[in-house]
């Protein structure tokens, strides 16, 4: 494998990982900061926006060394779900 294909593959992998959800990391940061924001679809076709505030737990920042690799390891599953949900 030559250098240019490794660089191209690495850039593609990086773009893929950045574009995926990262739900475990996102949940850890939301619990650490105590804020969360969600958009849910409604029956009228417009989304309903919820801003949730709760007691922050800064100890959740300690989970980031576990959640980031877990999100990367599950990224193929997340990508498959993303494709399935997108074409649904």
C-alpha cells in the first residue's frame, strides 16, 4: 500500500468518524455539564425543541477516555444505522 492511498484512507476515516453521532461521548458531556438540547419531531411536521437543565456531574468527564474509543469502535454499526435511518 503506497503512502498516498494511506493518507486518502486516513482522511476518509477521519471524515467518517467526525460525521457520526458519537452518542456515548455526547451523553457523557451532557451529564458533566448538566445541559442537554434535543429536537423531536411532532405530528405537524415541525420539530419540538427541548432544553433540559439538571444537576451537573463533572465526574462524567472522567468517562471520556472510555467513551471516545467506544464510539470509534461502534462507528461501523452507527454508520449502518445512519444509512438505514436516512433511507427510511
